[in-house]
């Protein structure tokens, strides 16, 4: 009797253990009936079908639109199976670096300008112009004349979209303050923005409404200087140019708006409140300079971000010297093929479909100029008609103006990650009044230069 | 006096409970209401159930939950067993060079985890652990701090008990299983609960070693609601509310034993 009970216990334990072991295995093991196949082999080819691994941030990879796109892609190209590795943005670079440095096979990686240049400098990426030719993409012409080779005459990434920056404004805040809306085509100067922001700043129902909203991102501090220097973030010998007088002027402008005029949230409050770009959308701010993300919130995520106010759009503000010109901070998000990719051609085919199919569904306009942009403009205009935004405005501000002047949104050529993080860490010292701007910029330059030289040595 | 004490305790309790209340409140809000001023606890006229609806219908949150449970349960059980056996060897048996070997163990504590990630990643690829829960379980089994605590416990363990067992004819294994292990319940329970919370919260390991969303654990799932430009706090809080349930249940069930074990055994081991 005792022996039998023991047998039952052993059997039950064995069953539990088997269940746990089965659950702990990867999905490859779980779906593989034979159980004899090596896991590394199992990942890839089954007959003629190839599997491409795509590393993307969860913001894109986890959306129903992306999943639907992958299904459409696999239907259209039954010989290609797509496995997406979705990574939270916060740790994307760490994961990417570990995977690529360890020799893990990845076929396509997402990145913004900083990330991709960082990958090029680390030697992770392969030139793609020849493979692109094989799938009918000419890198020299299909992304517009302003798209140039990234390094040594080679193209290393496949552009998904270029940011289109503009001035967003909250019509209710303007109405409450009795201020006229900005002109839809004539850009304000930064000085005019500061004046208007001051007039918009008031207390409504006990709540402070700030006339100007900014994000704690580099371009909100140095972007005005980028317009003045044509995006010259580096000296001729490729060291930091952040102490250029025009960048200094740019940072002093925001200091004036924030600390002298009180028309933007103090930076200490901004950080302690966990403020981020979504905060603008809660209605307590007058104006913000932003790219197409706010439009995307309004167009494709209406139910998640309900509003009781209307927004308007106008061209991005410009320095007095550039008055009347339509300017944009240019930054390109892209897909790139790592050197250890086993299927670069299939990966680029996926990239081509990605821009032609998926990017449009997110409310952004791809740079790939063989797609029908008119349909995109009409769709966005239809989605924004409740905000009284016209099709002409959409075309003008969302990439349809051939005369727009693009300047670099941020430094990307050398040690871009370090440049940005050192800058953001240090600039707080100036905006919180702990030190003057000159010594802060000098300290930033020293640190960034050291990072650039260290990378060069490596 | 009693009333004053109650008020003070209630206020202190409120401080600890406030983040949980904020978390619960935020989980029923829209993203643009998260940092609204003035703070509104509940928008009774427009409660947003969309975050929970999204999590339960469009995201694999239940899979993440079950993955987390599997990882934590298997890891804790294996860790306890390993720590008890190793601690017994180092603390009670004290074999030759035990102290030297133990020092080497301790030295491993000073190696930053990030340094071992790349070699671990490569090793796991070769043995096929990548993108499996084993990549999370196996490194959790050997925990130097747990071994240290169990060793400290067995250092002060009454030797007479084991000697008596030897006299009765028990060997090392039998005396460990029948005498030492039952008497080590208190430190093991403390260790088990602490390990449970520690492993439940692990984020970096799943981030690096897992690829497929269906293998993700909850902390990784929570972070996936972070965009390039900011956080989707409302969804994150809704997921955190779901994630906290097993932890709360575990703590509530074991609360009495946990407090007792700390009082009797202490975290000193």
C-alpha cells in the first residue's frame, strides 16, 4: 500500500516536471514534434523558405498594424518567414549591441539617425546599394536628391521616414488668451514665439497654462542653432561644435522663455513631474514644436487620447535671419542590414514593403518616393478635418513642399549617443541656474571630444 | 494615546499605500489624464476600461504571467535546494579547502552582472538556451548570497543533532535530509520569499536572453509599453496591477510565516 502511494507520488512529480520542462523550452522546441532537430538549425531553413529576423522597437513591433503587415508580407512572399524581435525602446541599444557583438544572426535592424550611425561606426552594418539594386531599389534616386551615402560613398540604411517638424498649437489656449492663431504658411520667428508664449501663459481655474512646451531632447535646446549653422554640430576635424555662438544663442533663447518670461515649465519641475512628449496632449500648454507624432496621435489614436480642444499646425519657427523660409529638422528613421545577416536580399525586400505598406498605416510618410503620397495626404486630412486642418496644409507641412530647407536634427556623425547623453546631462546645470552657459558648454565639448577621440582610437 | 498612535500608523500606512492607489487609479485613465492637474482619483463619468481590455484581448499578458510564474517557482525551488546543500557543505561539513572555495564564491559577488552578459549570451546560444525560459531559470539557481545565508545558518547549527543521527546509522545525505533540512525551514522560507520577489522583478535577463513575445515575462511586458518618445503609463499601470496580484497573494498567504521566520531565524541566517 505504502509502495503504491509512493509510486503515485513519483508519477505525479514526474508529470509536473515534464510539464514544467516543456513550458520552459523555447517556441522552437515546443512546435518541433520530432524533438531531435538541433535548435540552431531549426531556426532557419525549411525547404526553400527562409526566415529573416527583424529587430525592432516594441512601439512598432507590438502594434496590430505591424502584425497585420507581417501577415500580408508572408502571404505575398510565401518563401519568406518573418520573425520579429520586439525590444522596449529604453534598452534597445543594449540588446542590439549584445546580439550583434556576439555574432547572433539578425537580418534587419531598426534605428533612428543616432542609432544607425552608431552601428555604422561600430562596424555592425553592411553597405546595401548593390543588394538594393537586386530588388529594384536605386538608393541614389528613390529617396530624393537630399539623401546621400552615409560613409565612404556607401549607403548603409534603408530610410523609413523623415521627420517633418512643425509648430502645433492649442486653439483653446489661444482663444482664452485672445491671441491670433499663427499663419498656416508663414513661419513665426523664435522671437515671436517667445512673445506669444508669454502672452499665452496664464492661470486658468487655478491651473497654470504655459505658453510653450518643450521636450527634454537635444533639439529643443540646440535646434534653433542648427537652423543657423546648417546643422554644423561638428568642427572640420570632426570634434564637437556645441560651443559655437549660434548654438549658444539657441540655448539662451529657451532660458529666456523658461526662466525670465516664465512661459515654459521650469526644467526641474519638468523632470520631477515625469513630463514627456505626451504631456502636451493633456491641454495645459499653448505651443510646441513637434514632428508628425502629434498628428499620429490625433489621426490614428483618437480613442486613446481624447481631447476637448482643437489643435492647429503651422510651419516650424525660424531665426530672424531665415524669416519667411520653410525649415525642417531632418532626422531619418531607417532599417539596416547587419554584416552577419544571412538573407540581406530578403531583408531589404521586407524593408521595401515596410515603407510601402506599414509606415503609411502609422500616419507617417515614407521617404521612398515610389509610393502614392497623395493618398496619404488625403487620408491624414480626412482624419484631421475635425480640427479644421486642410489638405493644402497637410501637403505643405508633411513633406510635400519641395522648397523646404532641411537641417540636421541632431549630431550623428561621431559618437552620437555619447554626444546626446552628455549634452542632456550637463545642460540641466545651466537651466537650473547652477552655472553660466559658457562653462557648461565648455564642459560638454570636452567630454564629447574625449568620447569621439576614444571611439576613433578604438 | 492610543488614538494618536492609530493616527500616526494610519498616516505612515497611507504613505506606503499611495503609490498603489496611484497605480490603480492611473490604470483606469486615458494617457493624457495620467499627469493631469489637479489630480483626479477616478473619472466617474468616463472610466477607461480600455487599458485592461487591450491587455487581456490584444496582448499576451496571460502568457507573460504564466511564464513569470514558471520561472519564479522553478527558480526558487532549485535555488533553495542548491543553497541548502551548498550551505550545509560549507557551513557544517567544512571539507578541505572549504573556506578557500567559499571565498572564490564570494568573490563572484563583486563581478558586475553586466560584464557577464555577453559571455553568458554566447554560451546560452551554444547550448540552445536562448529564447527559452531556461535562460532565466539556470542563472537564478546559483545565488551566492543565498548560499552565504545558508552557510551562516549551518555554522551555528547544533552539531549534536547530526552526530546523534550518525550514531543511529545515517549517512551524510540521510542526516541532511532528515535532520538538517527540516530544522532549516525558517531561513529557507525567508530566503524563498525574498528570492520570489527578486526573481519576479527581473527585467534585464529576459530582455537580453528572450526574443519571442510569447516567452516574455511580466516585467519585460511592462516595459514594452514604452515608446521612442515616452511611456504609455496608463497601460503600464494596468499591467502592473495585474502583475502585482500573484505577489500579493504569495505575501498574504505566507505573511505570518514570513514575519515569524524573520523573528526566529533573522535574515542573518
